C-alpha cells in the first residue's frame, strides 16, 4: 500500500488561512534565499515568504516552498546622521523599534500592532494614522529583491526606479524582499490622550481633529453613540509614562482579558452584546507621555477577523454613518469597535492611499463568529466611494473590480511581468486580486 506524503502545515495568526507546502524553509542569509528560488524554479514550484502570518487573506499561502523569515531579522546598517537604516526583511517591527531606539532613531509612523515583519507590513500597505504622514511603505528608500530566476535586484529612486516605484507595496508578487532600507527620524516622544467621546461630536469636528493633531483615530462602539478616541502629538516634554500597573490594567486586563471575556460570552449569548458595548464605551480618560513606538503599538491578544477599506478622506463621515445605520437596521450583534484612521496620499501604484488623502474604516468580528454578511454589506458601502481593501485583510474583490481604482495599475503589472514572468511568486489570492 502506497504511503501518502505528509506535508508540513502552516496557518496564519487568525486561523482564517492554512496551507500544506512541500517544504518550510527558515533561511538566515541572502544566498540561501537565492538558492531556494533557483531550486524551486528548476522544480516548477511556487515560492512564498511569510513573516508573522498576521494577514487575514491568503496572500502568503503556497503549495510549493514556504519561507519563514523569523531568522532573517538582522539590522545590517544604521546611520544616525542620515537616519537611514537597512534591515533584513524578516525583522519584526517590535525588534526594529527597539534597535532604532538604541540608536536614537524612530519610524515616523506605525500601525497599532508591532508583530508583523517589516516586509509583510510594506507588502500589504500597512499604515498608522496621521493626516500629514503616509503609510509605512512611504518610509522605504531602498530594497533588494530576488526575482523569479533567483537573481538579486537592488532598487531605489535612483537605481531601477520603475521597480522601486512598484515594489514598495509589492503584495509578494514581484519577488522575495531580501533587505529594506528605511528613512527614519530622530527618536521622539508622544503626548497621548485617550478618552471616550460622542461619535456625532467627533464627526461634526472631524477636520479639526484630523488637521490639528499629529495622529488622530477613533473607534466607534457599535450599539452605542460613543467612540473611544486617541489624540497623539509630538512633544519635547520628558517621558511621563503610565506605571507598570497602569499599563497592565489598561493594555492587558481591560483591553485583552476583560474584553476577550465579554466577546466569548457575547458569542454564546449575542443578545448581551449591546449591554456589553456600553461597558466598553465607558472607559476612563488616560493621558501620558512616552516613546513614540510604545504609544503607537499595543498588545493584541484577542483574536478576530478583520476587513479594512481605504476611501477618500472627505467621504469619512458619510461612509461611517452608513455603516452605523446598517448595523442598527441589520439586527447583527457586533462586539468589536469600528476603527477609523487617516493618512496622507502617496504615489505608490498599489498603495491603498495612492493619489489621495485617505480615511481607513476597519470592521472586525470576534473569532468564531460569522462575518460574511457584515463584511459584504460594509464592502458594498465602500464600493460607492471607490474603496480599496487592505491587501492583508479580508475582502471579496477581484482584479476586475480593483483595476480601475488604482491609477497606476498597469505600471505594477509591467514590473510583475518583468521580475516574475513564470509566476514563481503567485498563488490563488494574487491571481484573484491582481490577475494571473
């Protein structure tokens, strides 16, 4: 009797995606990356790289060779004078933040979690919030890519500019990212204020909040008229951080342990969710000063499903109010707040902020709860504003529906054909969203 081949298994952080690659490799050097791609090419196999697996989509799945880059995570060069730092692509944002801080540097903007690898963050157009600041990919000034034939291509605004233009948000479709060079800034402190506010009041004065703060975001709590807002501004004041007890209470006990318990009960008894929502919305005001990366990111222990859409910033209030109206009319019980953030536009072909100042609206459901009806309804709303889905979060779009939403779609496709004509780095997700 033939013995069936047993393949290694891999699944993402949220448990929404899994695959069984032929092999899982954990390289430490660029030469290993090149060798793996050459061997896969000779064997006719696909190759995909994965960092923390924090994408909710199938962007990292493969039936070929899966590269886990958790050992490919060194800082290769850092110049405090120029602020330029070169790192291996698998370095986590958390490790990068600590390495930068030790050198008196920081990234000018970050998302609200730091688990991802730097390559995964830029590949999916991950961003933070700040009307005058772009997403993480706009901080990239140089890259080394491994093309489908195993060759290494160095690119920047001066060297291979067409490749660099597209590769800053490459979706893993252009090749393996070997190294990333970032333009960092001197380390800075943020004055953070976090407090509940009436969501109608925030929307009425939205432009003022967005324009007069370095970083502004809020979370509307479904089934209530309240939001949890965050105002973060650069300051020369010395650090006045929360005590360890306060941090544990705010970030672990309340935001994770207690919130997770409410979500679990709500999953069992959905009619209780609106009552729990009033508890979530009743958080107290918090104010402190700390290092920027400690303010931007916080622990996320409660697992969930997420969809996020980028729309033109002027459409924010109308679109969010339509989401609010749908939630109340639908009878759905939503335990997770709806996150709203803002970034400046950029010139990267497949960046979700390409060519326009952007508002991001993200919806979530607790792990194990149905999400399709909710997400499809929100996606229908965002379609009316030319919405662009976050490449690493759940959505139902295809290349046919997305091409017209990106002014430089064809520029990306031309680079893809050049670097990976054989589709070595493709998979089912990429064929769906950017074509075969």
